[in-house]
């Protein structure tokens, strides 16, 4: 009722109703953000619209849900949206210095608008902003979208076509720097690979980096880029990166299998070594190390549900027997 009065009226009553709604943004009820956004974009009285815009500007960044709600409410009206989102913010700590960058919405909303908005001005403005921004949330949206092994999506997240994301990412210089959003957030390694900045791969946590690079094998990259990251995988020294590569061998990842076959790498961990030798079909070494299969059984029992199916693929291919994983021999299973 308050919204209807505020949107359609021009009397003091309409302004009073708008004032009540705007005050609710301090502790927003469900739907309050959307209602005030509609006042800004659709109020008959310009004074009501201005009041709503001022209230939204004060609320912007106060809470992530509020920020997301303002974005979601404005994006359907590109003209007002651009005026509000691109308003100058001289004190902004990141580039460009506009309101949007003071506290961006999350869930890859800005990235989605830059790629998929039906309004060309909005689409172009968001793309231009993403080409120059260094805000960690917006860089993180790129990183999330480019991961080879995406995490489960959160409510509000949007799905984007990877090639389009990558084309835009390659234009932002802040994305091709040492681990720009954290050592374990390796989705942006693809940008370093395509720009042939293989030196940047060492700035990431090695195990995370190996996991990411092995997942790139399905992507159609230019030959120098592919050769570069594969060379990096083959030059791993002892440490968590090599151990991760060997775990991926045991899981049957073809890129990892090829890397260790070419380089002769193997795990330092005595726990991993029997399964690694088994999966790389080094039978003389495996039989000498684990003649009764006890070490491999210990590995299978230790991994439990995490043990991959590649062990059984190798066993079947070579006529070898493996113990059942825990629980499978239990009559109650």
C-alpha cells in the first residue's frame, strides 16, 4: 500500500509514504529494497524518485544482500541504473572510482551484464568497467567463472560461457599478475597461460596450480600455451605440487599420466607410491615393493570413498586382483 501511494501520487502523502519506505532500508524488511528501487525508477513525483535514489545511495554497500538487491532491481532499467552505478566516487579505493566499485554485487552479476545484457549501453559500460577494474570481488568473479574445477554454485550465482569470459578477462591487465586474488584461487592461471606468463604459475600454491593445469587438458589452446603449461608440470620439484600430480595419476587423469610418463616423476610419500606404481603399470617395481598387496590394500582402506575407479580399470586391463573397498564386502551394504 505504501509503495502504491508513493509511486502514483504527487501529494505530501506520497512523499510521506516514500519517506517511511526509505527509512526501512536501515533494517530492510523482505521486499523493501525492491520497493525503494521501484520508487527511484518509476515514481510519478520526481521528488519521490530523488528521495529513493538518495536512500539507495546511503544503503549501497551497507550489506551484501542490500547491494545485490539494489543491483537486481535497477538492472532492468539501464538508464537509471547507469546513472546510479557509475556515479563518481572519488574516495573509492579501487578502479574505476565509481559507486559500483565501492561495494560490487557478487555472484558474477556484473560479469553477466557485461556479456549478456540485452541493452547495448549497459553491456558496453559494464565491459569497459571490467577491463580496468582491480576490485578483488570483480577479479574473483572472473576467477570463479574460469576455474577448470568449479565449486558448487551459491544462490544468486549466474552461469556464463567460458570463452566469452576469457575473451574479456584477457583485456584486464590486473588479471595477469602474481596470484591476483589468492594463492589457492587458480582460475586466473588460464589468463597467464594464454599470455604465456608461465613465470606467474609459481606464485600460486603448487598443489592447487597442478590441480588447475591438469583440468585444462580439454581446452583448445594455441600450441605455445599448451606446451608452456605442460612444460611447467613436467619440471615440478619435490613438494606438494608433485604429490598432487601423482594423486591425479592415481585418479586416472590423462594429462597427469602423460606428464609423469614424460618426466619420470613419482611421489615421495610411501603411502602413495604403491598405488602410483600400480596405476603407471610399473609391475616389476610394484611387485618388489608390495608382493602381497598389503600396502595397496592399506591405501584403498585409507582412502575409503575417495579412492577412484582407475585402480580397478588398471587391474582389469592387466588381469590383477584388488581388495574390495571398505563396505562393499559387508552383507548389509
